[in-house]
C-alpha cells in the first residue's frame, strides 16, 4: 500500500513540475508576448532592424510584427524573412 502511495505522489509531482517547466520555457521564448521587440544594428552608413521571431505565440504578437514590417517597408527598408514551401 505504501509503494502505491509513494508512486502516485511521485507521478503527481513529476506532472506538476513538468507543467511548470513548460510554462517557464514558453515564457522564456516569448510565447506569451503581445508585442515584438526590434534591435537596430548600424555601421553609421546602413542600418539593419532585426525583429526576433518565434513560432509559438499570441495573435497580438504576430499582428504587431506585421505592423512593424509594414512600417519599415514604408520607410524604405528591404525585408528578409524565413520562409517555408507550402504544399
């Protein structure tokens, strides 16, 4: 009887911790962000604006990315982005 209780407590603890760890990792990669950050790199002559991207996130984040890219294009920036082939 004791083995079953200890085993069930251990399983519960592992499940609880894995849930917490998943949430911490998702937060760390920015999955809960509602807006995108930008980083500028310049040599004085030319400027690169980098928009860090992740592939798991809220719709507000991707709407903000779209708005920032549109704004950069209107200011004459050339946009390079990751792409995938769609079937």
